[in-house]
C-alpha cells in the first residue's frame, strides 16, 4: 500500500526537476483547477500508451511553443507575473496627465532647437506592464536567434546525458524524449527571457532610454514609476525631473521615428552581431552534468553563462559599428536636450550628469538584455559625440547639423570624433548642402524613372487591350 502513495511525490518531483518549481507549480495548479487529480494522473502517465496524450496536455497547460526555440507564451506570462508579484505599479489620472503634459511641453521646447519634426503618434504614460506589452515584439526579434542556438546546444547536451538518467525517467520519456526536451528547453528559455524583460520593464524610463529602440511605432511615452527617485540627492522637484526625462524621450522619439533608416539600421546591426554568437559547449555540458536531474539543480540552468568569452573578429567589428551609431544617437539626444532645457530647468546640468553616469555604469541594456544574448554594449564615445554635435551646430546651424542624419554616409566616422574639426574643414555648410541636394535629386530621379517605366508598361498594356483606340 505504500508504493501508490509514493507516486504523487515522484510525479511532482519529476516535474520540478525538469521545469523548475515555478513552472511545475503552475501545471499542478492548473490541473487541480480543471478538476484533475495529479496523484491519479501518475498511473496514466507511467503507461506508455497514454504518455503522448499526457505530454500534450502538459505542453498545452505550460503553453505551446510551436516550432520556435523560445516559448514566448511562457516568457510573456513569466514577465507579467514577475511584475505583478514584485513590481506592480499603478497610474493615477493625475500622474498620467502630468507625464503627458511633460511630453507636450518637451516638444514645445525642442521645436526651436531642432529641424527634425516631432513624431506623429500620441504622447503616452505607461505602467510597467504597458511598457512590457509595447516592447515585447522587438525584444523577441532581438533574442530569438540567440535563443535558437542556446536551445539547440542545451537540447543536445541533455539528450546525451539522458543515458545517465534514472531508469524511471527514461521510461517516462521513452521515444518522445527529444521532442519533449526541445519543448522543455523552449519553456526554460521563455522563463529566463521573460524574467529579463520584466527586469528591463522596471528600470526603463521610456521607449529608447534602455540603449536600444525597443518600442515600435511613432510615439513617445514615459513610465512615471521608474522615473520616481531618479533625481534623488538633488534639490530638483519631481516635475523638473519629469520634464528633463520627457525632453530626452521626445528627442529620441523624433530621431528614431523621423529618420527612416536609423531604427532598422540599429536593430539589423544587433542581429548581425547575434548571428555570430558562439556558444560555449563546455559550459553547457558542465551545467547539465552538475544538475544531474536533481530537482534542486535542474532549474538552475543559466543562459547568461553559455556564451564564448571572446567575440570573433567579425563580432568586434560589428560591435564597434553598433557602439559608434549609438554614441552618435545618444550624443545628439544629449546635445539637443541640453540646448532645449538650459534656460528652462535650474538643475539641467546636474540631471544630465546623472544620465551620463547611468548610461556609463548601469545601462539598462547591459544590466538585463546583454547577458541574455551575450552582448556587452557600451557606447564609450558619448561625450565625444555630444561635443561633435555641439560643434556641428556652431559650424552648420540647426538645419545643417540635423541634415547629417539624412543618410548614414553623411555621419562622421569613429576616428572623426577624436578630431571633429577635421570633419568641418572638409565639409563646409555649402558642401553639406550640395551633398544633401545631390542625394535628394538622385532619389527623386530614381522615383521618376520608376514612374515612367510604370506608365510605359501600363500604356503598352492599354494599347494591347484596346487596339481600336487612337
């Protein structure tokens, strides 16, 4: 009579060993909520004839990951539950109005100091859950390629270790072990990425201050809960801090929404880096050996420890390009924002220094996103880039400075930031205007040729279809 009593413990222990306490508890709770007794289920599960149906039921309750390497249903649920349990915030009408009002004021202050138009979308105030919902699509795009490599490596390592697994576990998995492992690793990846996204949602001020433009669409937004306390230690009041952050948010929103090539260029460069991510198979095999299907260790897989310690030569070059363009973006935002707030906010310089330290020492993207994809992103030339844009304003004026964003070839190279005066010696305002005019003329000419070709083709079709018309 004692053996049947042991089965429920084995069932729960097996789930916790494979999935971790949180995911296992989720499954068990949902089973009970559906009127299913986990204790009775073990006998059916141990029957190979019923195992496929049980596995399907478990996968459905956990959240089907489809064919993808990351179970984003689990990832999103993990992120939402983490925020709800540990960092849930609310947005009162008064706070929301103050944030939206700050964004509106920020645009008024920016209009005289930049030639780049405001984004056409709405000004929004978000909770952390709102930020999560808006950032998830781009977060998926950036992490999934890396997740695929990590998941494949873990699946292969765990499948190899199955030879040393307890006999009962082998019997349970049977011929479906490979597919089951893929599904479980996809769920594990989803949980870890979801936890990272939740942490990012608790420290991001707006749509792009995390270091990357994670939010799609033409809009500007603030997360008031994350901005609270940023100016701690200064005499600046909450409204001044909110206005300062709003100006930076609107400046970045203008740049990413109004410069057509910029956002895709930044994200594509991240993707190019990720494509060459090298997986440290020794680290993965070591983690798999250490967990040994022990319930206390199997849930401790850490994807941040599986990347090769040294990037490839190609990755170094890609990373240098990424850091350079992000330095130019951050430098422009800083220069333009300071120009806008200098006469408006008494603590503008001190707040700018706090932002600079935040970017240099505790960048949100390095704090949470970087470890998940093996990317250490540190735009080291922000001060130099800021100085360049300040000099560009002196040499070229507002229109000429902002016109440099018209095409990536117009921007200064990394070496130019050391001696920005050489850039302006080569490119006097008239030369910049000539390059811009030539570029626009070329684009318009290509458009006219395409239109002429289209009219010609349509004309030929018309004549063929109506030979009697003259």
